[in-house]
């Protein structure tokens, strides 16, 4: 293999890419745009849940209970009801997610030291929000009960919770690192899906076949510009996440760069394979989108927990490279972990890199027949 010929192919690919302004715009603008859109749009935090209150007690005690629910900003009282018949309409029309019903005897029961039952009605059409809202309400009401019960109330178990790695419980801190893997899956595979197919469609494959350049030099030379673009895109994503969303970066950025190279080789190799195998820019782009974006979004653990998936899907996730890179980015960003923890993911990405480049080399032929 000649370094000079490899560099010549890389330079030729960069000139072609530079003339394609749409591809360059896609390569450099899309990462920041997706980080901003996903970072603002995807939020797993449940706050300001619309709450309806039907207070039959109308006492300071009942008002303090409502204030206790509203104070942490998990709930917002958007509707005040006056009779039972309004409950069904408020929940059925979606104006509120839950309704609090306080009975007339609430204050008397509290003063007498008896149990003071209140009713919480939840709209569970969105099961995730309903479960989170119920947990919030249970915790707030339990704390309110201790406060009104006085210092004499002693619980047999004193649970004190301390949150590690994402102390503020912000979903953005989890979403943004995972987004880097999803974005790089899209960019890397879609851009390289055009490389070989472009040569066939423009009729320049004949000229390439007539040169003494080996197919290894062609494939690696075509990958070089996209590796550089990939590192620029990762830098844009990291800076955007840090500056705009204040996501902590606690780990080693050099380690992140090295492991990004492994992931890029796997994704780029897959894109070149699709390009050489399909010989059509349209087909290769569509195949790259289906085989990279959807698995990276749905099966990588970026949004949905892999442990909660059915067994067949959990098995399939092992052949999704983004699964391992999501674990790497979250570990480096939030936990500052190193190779002593991430070595299984590193080995998996190394295997995918070798497999991706192997498929690209095997599928590419200089022969025109």
C-alpha cells in the first residue's frame, strides 16, 4: 500500500466533497441543529403537571396540602372544581392529568389525630407520566403528613437518598451524550453511502479502474476526509452540549476521541459497504438511514432502557454499534470512567470497526464487469 496513492485518493474525495455544498452543509450544520432540537424537544423530566383541585374542606390545612403539592413545581393547579360532576369532564378532555379531592372532614380528622384520607385521580392514558406523577404525589403527601404530625412521629426506617453522576436529575445530561452516538451514526453512514455510488453514477469508475490504485487504498483514501469531518462534528456536538445545555464533561476527552475513531470506522465502513454493494446514491442513502438511524435511536439505550426490552430485541441490540458508543459517551461525560470500565464496549467497537472495513473492502471491486 502506498501512502502517496492513498493521499491522492483522499485529496480527490475531498475535492469532490467540497464541490458538493449540500453534503458539506449536511455534514457541519446537522450535528449542531440536531443537538439543539433533540436537546430542547426530548425531555424525560415531568414538571408542571396540570392538576385540578376539588376542595370540600376550604380550611388552612387543605390549602397547605395544595401548596405542598405545587411548591416543588411538579404540579400546577390549572383548574379549581366546585362539584364532583366536573371531575370526569376535566380528566376526559385532557385539561388536567390528575385531580385532587379533599373531603369536608379533612381538617377535623387532622385535628383529632385520625387518618385524613384524600383522593387522587390520575389520567393514565400516558402511563409513564401517570406513574411519575403518582410517585411525586405520594412523596409530597408523606412529607406533609410528617410535618403536620409533629416531631413525635418517628419512622422505623430513615431513608436518606443521595444522587450520583446526575445530581440535578436533568434529562438533558443523559440525552445529549447519547445524542452524539445517534448523530454520528446518521452522518457517518449517510455521507459515505454516497462515495462509491457517486463514482458509478457519474461514470468516473472507469477512470478509477484504469489507475494502479489498489482497492484498499481507494477505500481507506475515501474514508480519510469523512474521519476528519466526523471529528469536527463530534467537537461541535460536545461544545454545543457543554455551552448551551451545560452538560458536564467529567472524563478524558482524549479517550473520547480515540473511541470515537473506532465508532467512526465502523459506521464509515458500513456506509462504504452499502455504497459499493448498491451502486445507487438514492438506494444507499435510504439503506443507511434505515440501518443506522432507527437502530441507533430505538435500540441503543439512548431513550429506551435495554433491560426493559423483550428478549429478542435485547439480543438484536448487541449488533448495534451505537449501543456501545452510547455507554461510552455517558460514562465519559457523567461518570469519568476509563478503559478499566469501558473495555467490553471498546472490544465490541473494535470488532465492529474491523467488520465494517472488511465488508467495505470485500464489496468494492475496481472491475467494471
